[in-house]
């Protein structure tokens, strides 16, 4: 018999936070709103998709969280500095970890080299609470 540890509620919430972070703070800098809407429809970076093999174990949660954190760090570095060749292997490695769990992330590192400084998107978080 093999003993498995379940992921904590905090880990589950943090995974959801990281997945939402891609849609609110990463994608608006590289894609327009129509493309991001398509990503949602296609189930990109979704734990609710039919092909997801995440069973809620602590080991899987750690793997997914670390892969998402690494991808965010690599994308933000590539977009800011353009060091594509140096970090592309790390991008692909973490992309494969997500694919192993059935989480779709069908992008190439090259797509994240040109970062928009001031994205105008409904997905981007508001800068302030005031509406003008």
C-alpha cells in the first residue's frame, strides 16, 4: 500500500492564484484581449479541463506550483531583458511538467520576447479604484 498526502487548501488556492496571475499580469503584456479570451475557451492553464491528471496530491501540487512560478520568472525575465537562448531550456522543462499533469501551456518562449510596457486590457488589474 502506498500512502499519499493531499494538497493543503492553501496550496490549492495558491495554484489558482498563479493560474489567474498568468491571465491578469502576464498575458496582457504579450497578447490582445481576443487572444486571451480564446485561451480561456481552449482551457489553457486550467485545472478544470478534461485532460488534467492532477489528483490533488501534495507532490503534484508542489510540481505544478514550482513549474508555474518558474515559467512566470522566465517569462518576466525574457520580456524584460531578451535573454531567450539562456533560459529557453528552463521554459521548455517547466512546460513539460505542466503537460505531464495535463495542463495546457502551448506557447514558445519566443512569443514572450516583446513585452508591451503599458497593456490596455480588460484582463489587466486596475491601477487604482477610481473610475474616471
